[in-house]
C-alpha cells in the first residue's frame, strides 16, 4: 500500500480553518476507500510565521515541500503584516518560483446549489491554464520607478516557457476526454510582439496534437465570450497576468472564490490550494466556505493517482466530489457566500456524512 507524504501549509486568516476542514474530509475518505495512506507533514509559512520566525517561508518548510508527494496550501498573508519595503507576505509565489511550478490550473465547473450570476445556469466546465513563471509577473521586484513620473515593468515570454505551458494545456484537454477537446490560446497578439510570439509557439505545439482542436481569442473577446457563452470553452491557455484575471472571472461564473480550487504544477512538484485569500474579516467567526479547500484536495488526490498510476486516490477523490455535489444541491453545504446558512462546521459535517 502506497503512503503519500503531504506537506500541509495551513497559512493565515481563514486558511487554517478551511484546511482543517479539508483534512477531516481527506481522513474520512481514506477510511472509506482503502488501498492508500497519507502522511501529513506540518509545514508553517505565511504572515504569522514571519512574525514568529522572521521569515515567511522557513528553510525547513521549503525542504519538506521539496520532499513531499504534494503540498496542500492555505491562503497566506495578512494586510497589516508586510516586509519593511511595504510589500505583502507571499510565500505561495516564492514556492512557485523555488519549485518551478509553471502551470497554474484553475478549473471552473458549475455545481448545482452554487448559484452563479448567469441566467439559465449554463453547463460551465472549463479550465484556465495559466503560465506561472513568466509574463509580466517576471518583473516581480524588478520594476523601475524613475522619480515620481515614470514606472516600467517588463513582460518576459520565452520559447521554453511557452512550449511547456501549451503542452500542459493540450495534455489536460486530452485527459478531460471531452467529446470535442479544444484548447483556446488567449493573448493580445494584435498589439504586443510578446503575445504574437506566444501565439506563434502555441500554433507550432498544436500541430503535435491533431486530435485536439486549437483556436485563438484576444483576451478582451475571451472575457466577453466567457460571460456570453461559457459552455463553449474547454481549456484556455494564457500568460500569467491574463490567466490571473480570467481565472477569477471563471470563479465568479460558478459561485465565487469559495468554490474555486486550484493547482500549481511543475515537472516534479505540485501545490493545491483554494483560490480565495485569507479573508481577515472572517477569522474565527466559523462562517468561511471550506469547499474550495475540499475541492483542492480532490484535485490533489487525482494528481497523485495520475502521477503514481494508483487508482485508490482517484476513488477517494470521486467519493469526496460526489459528497460535495450532493450537499451543495441539498443546501447542507451552502454557506453564506452561496446564499445559504451553513457554517464551516455544519458544511464540513454534512460532507463527512455524505461520504459515508
């Protein structure tokens, strides 16, 4: 029986609350589905860790993350805790850089009981694949401000970075096994040379996947079409900043960040985390929505199954996902952000019961 080592970074704000819920769900699923085991390695990071240790991502935590089969990460950072230069505590970004987590996977799947803003409740089920290490975010900490009159940041698009993120998108489209798999390149190639280069490399890679349809949209048109006809999309691949924006748009279409899980994947390491922030105004009130964290555990289990050829974690993932869908539909797991009355505790208890 395979034992998977999971580094657990509980984070700040509501992070520890929702991660605790997700670990309860994981433990119950392991009881119901046999054939694998989990070893949890507590790995502190974030604003509170910075206040206690003087560093947001201790070397011991980074080492544990490198050695783990997967990393479960709670939201990190607090608005009133900052570095001396005024910037925020963002160990999650440091992890992406240190572990070369180049593929940001942001699924947007509408579930019954999670009301979205669109009329008719369209069957939304697409994934934004966001390049995590390049783009305009490559200027992190390196932008230039001249006096009080000029500021610049530089966008970086490389062939290697684009090829590997586009390959990830096409492999994901194949894995999703839609009737007509499709990858859409989202860019602004009509204006910027860097995006024209991104599209050129996308088209070259697309030729290697004749079984997957490939098309393009400018980002402004993509934003409009995601609202007008979100059901037409399968996998969208794009640059870092554009992916950051479009993935939150996708979350809004399916009920909000409270039901939006995510993964940051590299060739050797993987982080799974809810898309939402630390929500300091909700700390300790017991009303935070745990579903994004729980669904991130579903993604983590599927990843372990895929990368290790082990059907047991995938079976556990299906039990959790089905329990989430059932309790959302019944209203038992519908927290205030979804228009319901469930608390963090009662939502978690309902899902635990539904798992069996």
